[in-house]
């Protein structure tokens, strides 16, 4: 029995709360990409929804619970995708949403947060600075602080992806999941280890932002002084102990990839699947590019977790 904070019954119940627009996302084989990579490849497309990322599954769950509790407001720190998803879900339910983000965050993501009616506060520094400010706002205003990966709803919302993968009976043997704070990896990993335990669960993180991967390998929290990667959605420097414990229980391996491989992954996804993705969504492809022998002959699923990318940056990466 898996010893984690997650619960399979709650994950099944979450599907009844989440707006169906976020559920049952496409799971498609990509033969052309597979031929290029030397293995069978299928993609789970988590960008085919109003917020263009998997985060909406979690924010639907969180905001529905807030309404049940009679709460009127919520605040979070975000690199962009969580804030956008929370703004979308909160707007639907009449909640006041405040998002704290770094001034260095993607302009495209910040613009979408504003367009969805959230109050956006920008801070100097990185996502860790934003988390500190969001916690301060929650204390000052007496409102709910949504903490990505620590709050179990963010993990169990993401875990509904794992339910869909297990139900698909696609015959895959490996899944590659972008690793940042850990909500998606622990959620999907828990669901698959519960329902399809033969699937190897591998997390992928940029070498320039390695804190959670180092922590997984050393089985203790390892922090870093800085993070430098184009994959802005996975740049945390201070892993959460509870999340690491969950990750250790449900993940088989965690690997780091170079920036050049991430860019190559972005390019291959555009060329062979027609998908415009943000760097975090290309981490799985990058992992195969860096270790082809490991995946040779396997059937790999990679989760396309986000598509909120600055078009000018994407053009540079594709044409460099």
C-alpha cells in the first residue's frame, strides 16, 4: 500500500467537481515523433482547455471547496499557469483572486492573468519571493492561501490525469512527467502506481533548476541558491518536505536535462505534432533525446502540461 498524503477515493470524487472542459484530454500516438526518437510515443495533451495547462484541474477543485466553505477570496504565488487557472476558476465562482508573481515572469502569462480579472501583484525576485509575499497577503487579509504542491488538492487534481491514463489501456510502459514543485508528478505517479503499477514513472527537470531532483536522489530536501532555465514553470529552489515524501513513494526515477535538449524538444513537438508548447512541456522529449538507449523499444507517454508560451521566445527557440 502506498504511504502518501493522497487518497484514491478523493481523486475519483474530484472528477465530479472539475469542469468537464479539463477532463478526458486527448491521448494520441505520435508515430512521426516516435520514429525520430526511436521509441513509441504518445502525448497526453493538457493544453486543450481554456487555461492551456493542467493546472485547471487543481483550481477547479480548490475553488469549489472554497465556495462550499463560504470563503470569498484566495491568493496564490505563481510562475503564471497556476495564477491563470485560479483566476479562471475563481471568476466562474465569484471569488476574489489575487496572484503574486515575479516581474521576470512570462509577459504572456501575466497578461492572461490580468485578462481573467485577477488582482496581480508583481515582486522583485523569483517564485520563492512571490510565495513569501502571497503568504503575507493571506495573513493580512485573512484569506485562503493556495500553496501549489503542498495543498493536497493541487496534487489530487493533477492525479485525475493519472486516472485517465490508467483507464486508457494504451499499453504504455513509461511515463515522463515535468517536475517542478511536484504536484503533477506526485498526483499522476500515485494514480498510476495504484492502478497500473507496472508503468515506470520518471520525472524530468532542467539541469538549471535541479532542487527537487537532487532532493529525490538524496532522499532529503536540497535547496539551491538560484535557478536558471527557460522552463519558467519548474524553477522552485526550496522543495517542500511533505511533497518530497510523496514523490519518493510514487516515482521510479528523476533525471535532469540540458537547455539545448529542451529547445530541441520544443522544435520536435512543433515539427512532428504541430504543438506549440512551453519549455516545461518539452521536458519529456528532452529526456528521450539525452538517453535514447534507455527508451529504445519502449512505449513512452509524455504529458504536454502547458502551452502558455511567449510567441517571440518560441520563434527564437524554433529557428535558432
